[in-house]
C-alpha cells in the first residue's frame, strides 16, 4: 500500500518519456505530446501536491541526515530520496520513519493543514534545549556555569527522562585523520583462549 492509495487528493501527471535520438519509441508518449504543450509538463510536476513532510518533521526534531540514516540502517542518499515530498512511499517506509523519529504517524502526512501537534513541538524544543545544555556542560570552563547547566539538565530530565542520552551539538570542528575518533574512547573486553 502506498500513500496515494489512501485516497488523498493529488494532481495527475502524465508520464515523461525522453525520446531517443529525437524520436519517440513506438507505444511511448512524452508529456508534451500528451498535453499538447512542452511547458505544461514541467509546470505539472512543479504543481504536484506533496504527499508527506518527512524532511520538515526531521528538521523540527533536530535530527541530521546522518543520524536518520543510522537510525533506519540505510545510507544518507536513501534518506534524501525518501524525503522528497512528492515521492509516493510505501506505508512500511513511513512506519520506519515514524519509529526513527518517534512521532505519531499522522504527523508525517502533508494533508494536515495545522502545524505539528503540541506534544511533538514540545519534544523537539526540549531536545534542542538539552543539546544546548550538554554543549554548555562540555565547553564551560567556569565551575559555576557547569553546576547551573547540570541543575538545568536535571530539571529537564524530570520533565522528559528520555533526554538522558542526548549528545551535545557538534563542535563545528572536524577531526583530523591523525586524531583518534570517538571509538577510541570505548572500552572493549577481549577474551583470549
């Protein structure tokens, strides 16, 4: 089942087939030949109504493309392709996005005229606040500021305990190839026979 099978209104777009060597293959038509005007096909594609708002929800949640790809166990290119709002996705893909973003499925559909629901917006705002607090805790040099940030983090965790594992905002500096990555900080237990 696809999003288009749900009965949501969409605009019809004639299939576009590129002629080979200036000639159309038998049985194939171009959008220009179907509509009668070459300019109408590109306008019809531009006016096509969006089917979902995956990118908008992802950005409001403060989740990067890489993080989304990691959560869904796909590559970044696949995430970008699926974020195209005019792409007709199977419901299984939408459920995968819903699980990765931890939002109600209805939030991913574009036919909703109102903005994201209050709980989803609240969660996104609290997530951004916790990322900022974690960044302050990590980068603050004065102990008083660290203590205040710790107090604020504890108060946020009382409101939303699932924020405990939130990482700080990226520092903006890329790691050099000679520097060890975050994997080097992990402790591994090795067994030898």
